[in-house]
C-alpha cells in the first residue's frame, strides 16, 4: 500500500484512469466488431454510419494517446477501403 499522501493520490488517479481507458478500449473493440459484421452482411448505409462512428472514436482515442496515431490512421484507411468497395 502507498505510504505517502502523494503516493495514495497517484494510486487513486491510476485506478480511475485504468477504468476509463478500459471502457474506451472496449468500446473501440465493440465498434470494430459491429463494422465487420455489417461489412459481411453488405448493408451499405448502416456500414457507412458505423464506420463513421468508429473513425470518430478512434480519432478521440488517438488524441488522448489511448491508441497510437499510426494505428488510428491505419484503421481509418482500411475503413475508407471498405466503404469504397
């Protein structure tokens, strides 16, 4: 357990950030699965809406360094290919 006040506060901050990051990463994975399912189903309008939502969430995650910016750019490029096909 933490010994000093600052260490206790840092521990609280770490726990809060971990929970927040975990929920955001889980949401990204859920959106990715939704996009893949719609791509397999072939519903273009729903796919476009889901892809836009996924791209937006990925941009926000990259902005806060939750995911690397190159990964966000890669996924956005693959979404563009998927929508163009």
